[in-house]
C-alpha cells in the first residue's frame, strides 16, 4: 500500500513543497523538488530525519547568563529532545570561548559555543 507524505524543503530559501510517495517504507517518487538536493532531502527526511540543534547553555559568572551553542552536524531528529535536556542540565564556568567544545559526543556530533562569553568583573566596593 502506498502513502503520501509532504515536507517543506529547508535546504535553501525557496522552500519547495516536496511530495513523497512511499511503498512499504521505501520512497518510490519525489515530486515538487526544484533541484536534486530536495530529492535527497526528502529521502533522508522520510527514512532518517536529522537536525542541527541550536540552543543556549547556562554560564556561571559570565558577562551573559547563557552562551549560544550548536551541533557541528545534524543529529537524528529523535535524539534532539534528549540532547536539549542534557544541555539544559549543564552550567559552564566563564569565560567560554567561541568554538569551545561543550559536549564531545552528542549522537555523532560535537556541541560547540557559537560566541564568546567573558568573565564578569567583580563589582568593586
Ligand atoms: S528542492 Fe532545491 S530549490 Fe527547492 S528548496 Fe530544496 S534545495 Fe531549494
């Protein structure tokens, strides 16, 4: 029995609507893609969806209370919640450098800081 699934391609700003026809969990046709990258995206999304994760991690004694972080490559979509939960439990000590590895192995990716957060100067007095 065949089924139809639709995705919006997120590879480029055109946002093509991709229509995937699958039979027994196998993609047999992809329509709507403006280029071959969309076809590959639809197949990947259907069989093993992946996501790059962007979030923030708390920083102790920093100029800012949090630092923005991201995974260095996409991770399985069904692992995103676990990773977000794990990152929510972390508190870094300032300073945090841009590119600093926050988590070394996050489902096949690294989590790195995407900005610098310096150490907060103690208030005089
Ligand atoms: S299918 Fe190609 S043109 Fe369309 S959004 Fe995806 S990458 Fe862009």
